[in-house]
C-alpha cells in the first residue's frame, strides 16, 4: 500500500511484488489537487493508470482517490493486513501523523512502514509529524534510515531482525540515535549492496514482460514517472540481475 502515489514510481514496484492472493492499494488526492495544501507533488490519475497499464497490467490494484486524513477510518476498516506501507502523501505534521496511525492500524506483524522525506528542511512537517505520532502513542519501531526515508516495523524484535539482515546486506554497522530509539541502522548513499545478497528474497509474482521492460527502461523513461530527476551520473537507476536469478531459481 502507498499513501501518496503520484505517477506510481514506487507503487508499481509494490504492485509487482504482490502475491496471487494480495492486492496493492493506492491512495492519493490524484485529481483533487485543490486539496493538496502543502503541494507535495501533484498526483494525476490518468498518468498513474497509464503507467500501471504499461508496467503492471496483471497486478491486482485498488485505487482510492481522496484526502488520506478524511479517508483514514474507512481505510482502516476496509484494508487491514498490509505487509508493506509507503507513507509519502501530504507532508504536513498533522497529515503525516494521521497517515502513520493508519499505517500502524493496517500493518500485520512484521510489516514495514517507510516514511519518505524524513529530516528534510524543506519538508519539515514530515519529521514533526513523526514526532507527533510518537508523542501521541505511536507504536511503530524505527530500524533503519536510508537516504530520504526512515523504515519502521511493528515490534522491537522485528526491528532487530530487519536491521541485522540489512547490516549484513550492506556490510555496515553504522547506528544513530533517532527520537527515543538508540541503535537505529543508518545506510547512506555511499553504501552498496551486491546483487548476490538478494538470493532468497522472492521475485515479484507479476514479473514478466512488463517487469522486464521496467527493469530495462532507459532512465529517461522512468523519469517520466516522477518529478525527481535522476542523478547526474545516472546512478539512480542502477541495473543488476537479482530478479532474473531469483526468478530462474523459482523463488
Ligand atoms: C511526493 S508525491 C509521491 C511520490 C511517490 N511516492 C513516488 O514514488 O513517486 C506526494 C503525493 O501525495 C499526494 N497527496 C498530497 N496530499 C495528500 C493527502 N492529504 N491525501 C492523499 N494524497 C495526498 C499528492 O497528490 C502527490 O501525488
């Protein structure tokens, strides 16, 4: 599930990772941009649908258009049992805190919740929103900061499990203090993992011609799906072969 989908750059990957009995839920204001008070990107339902049709036509997807704060209760009632949730919608303090509460309510044990734009001066409402969420009793536990995102899960035990896996994948042991938590893994832009480390992680169910096309898309094509420009050296869209090897081993 993602709150704040824009043109679907991350959401499409999530949709491709769903299992046969799962669906991916997309929540965005989309064509209600007059409600986008902090102007955190401008979703567009037509562009999103076109990207979905091109890159993940077989995926089970549900789309909710509206303000995630107003939709919070109905989302919680109708969509429990999520194992991955990306929070990247409205960037105000109150919106972020509400979206995190929704994520907590929907998360299965061990689910991962990724919050975008943490510690950004230009989107300070996100960090303030996380503070508000913790202050008002939020129970998600952070385990890793990666560039621009903080990743949380449902218990300290799961946090230790994920952090340990990431430490070995990235071969790093850098930890930081983060809010009331000590020892949160910090991965920065210099850290690299190798493709071999993905063995054992399931390949996307819907991986097929469309996913291969996505993997092989030129940076320019992917760029159309996001306002975020690629790095100058093109490294934002590194290619590697983990999906192909995971697929061929039937993972
Ligand atoms: C930064 S963009 C999301 C980028 C996207 N996650 C990606 O991977 O490309 C933020 C999105 O949040 C949406 N948004 C802003 N405020 C919202 C709200 N209150 N409820 C739902 N969506 C919202 C915007 O329409 C925009 O599409």
